[in-house]
C-alpha cells in the first residue's frame, strides 16, 4: 500500500484491486496497444500484402512475445520514448520497431502501424482489455454475490418475517424470498450484458480506410477490418469518424450502474435488518466497532460497499453521458476520459468484496424476528378480510379497519375474540384461526 497515493484504489484499497492492474493500468494499456499493433502486422502478412509475402511465419511467435512477455521495463522504455514524441501511440510504434531491429522482419518495419491512426489502436485495445477484464475478473465477482445470495435464500427459505412497506408493519414474507428478489434483479442485468457488443473502431484517420485504399485499391479493406477485429473477439463498427462512437460502451457502463444500484439497495436493506436486530454479526477477535463505545459492532461492510458503489456509479454516469459526444470527426476529450474506465470498476470490486464480507458475517437472530411477528398481529387483518370477502360477509374491510385502527395493541387474543364474534360458520372461524403472522406468508 502506498501511503502517498492520492486515490484510495492505489493506496488503502490497492491490495483488493491488484488483479485489475494488468488491464487498467498504464502498463496494461501499453501492453494491449503493443498486442494490437503486432496482431495487425501479422494480419497484413497473412493477407498477404505483396511487400509482406516474404515474411516467414516462423517469426510470429517471436513477434507475439513482445506483448506476451511485456515487462515493466518495456513499459518504462515506451514512456521514455514518449517524452520525445509527446504521443503515446507513436511511442508504442517506435518501441516495436526498436525491439524488432536485427530480426528477420527488420526490412518490413514500416508496415508496423501501416495506414493507421492512433484511435485504430486505442479503440481496439481498450474494448479488448475491458472485455477480458470483465470476463476474467469483474463479472465473476458480481457472480459471487449472486451465488452467496442464492445460498442464503435457500438457507432461510422458511424463515417467516414481518414485511415493512413505507416502514410500517405489512403482510409477512419470508426472508429467503426477500433475498431472491435481489437474485432475480442481478440475474436479469447480468444477462443483459451478453447483449452489449464489444464494439471497436478500425478504419483509418476518419473511418474511411483512406490511406489503405490509396496504397492498395484492389483490397477489400472493410472485409479485412471486420475479420481482423472479429479475430480479437470484438465487433467492428461499420461507419465511424476518427473514433468509435462509444454507444455500446455507454450501454455497458449503464448496465453496470444498474447492477451497482441494485447492490446499493441490498446494502441498505441488510443494514436496516441489522439495525432492527434481525441479524447479528460475527465478531472477529481484536476488531473495534467504535472508538468510544465498546459494545458496538457496526455494519461497516455494507456502509463501505454503499459508499464505493456510489462513487463508481457517479463515474459510470459521466462516462456513459460524455463518451458518445465528440465534436465533428473527433475532439480529444474522449482520450483523457477513457483513461478512467478502470476507476469505477475498481470501486465496484472493492464494494462487492465488502458486501460479500458482510453477508458472510451475518447470523440470523430468530428470536428478534419472531418477537416482531408476535408484536404485530394486526398484519393478519388483510388475510381475514379477504376470506370474509370470499364468503360474502358484509363490509369485511371496514370491520377489520375498525378493529386494527384502535389505539391499543392487537394481539393473538384480540384477533381470536374478533373471530369469535363473526357471524360465520365454525368451519370458517376455524380457517380464520389458522391465519397467524407466522403462517400468513403467501407462496
């Protein structure tokens, strides 16, 4: 942990997000740029361009080693070159040419970055690194929350619990079902991610393959671009300016924002259940809940999660609102903004880890849940009046309203006396007596 880091994701929480560094760090971005340049050069050799027909395919492993074995020293060399070029992608091109000097491909080095603009590299490298980060690190972390909620929902499937609408006692529910609400919401949003293409721009300076076409007019560059981008597992946008229009990226960020919003809702609900004493939290030896009050065990994991999810969503919202907007064929605002795409995902991962930690510390306090049900017999009024409606009893809602709106406690005895006084058969009275806060939980 760096004590001088400005951002907590590079300081206090750095250990939690180290797995994201190979994708979202400066080194990661440079490595992916090198990968795009090398794979593009190999694709040109495979066409082949007439001038590249002599490239020996046996050199491909050595070429790919440039990004497969990319080191921190390599990244430092690129940054050193950038101090002269003042251009990050051009520095990558010069780095590759420098590394390949003396090899059999040296006569062909001018075909590195051939016909490309920097955004052809960036707008394939960034969606590629993002796609791999999501698949390998981020989405599995969301899945862990989903899986844990499913486990707890199964564990607590039969736990009757007082529901609260508008904060007031309402028709009882089951704890497991309440957790399944979040499972279903998460599942649907995770499913929507599969429908968002990983879009890339690859088409030259203003999206028209101008340089490619003037050099090799007989080649179908659109088909080449589609195949090359497709080989990376991405989908090439067919009509672009100098940059990808980022609409699909915005859709992706909006979906993750919704996932995080669902988790904020979960965090707040669990926090509230803890405050209601429905859950106790496992105590870890040596931990302190409050600097002043020794008795406290605060629900800090859910609070930490909520805070980090809020920061993540604020950045996701800016990214999805800003990136699709660029003046004419391009302005530079997307460049500096894109450098921050790892930040909301880092905050999200920190939050998810906190939520998971909090869920794993929960211990059901059955006594508190049961006491709350016992103290709120009024909630069976809905069930009783519904059965009476079925039987054609006159104004059953009003009868129950008169009973339950009195300024006195409604108890099991109160309900039993009310049922005794109803002008219905003993069979119906027996049916009504089976309705208790512990059994009136629906399906």
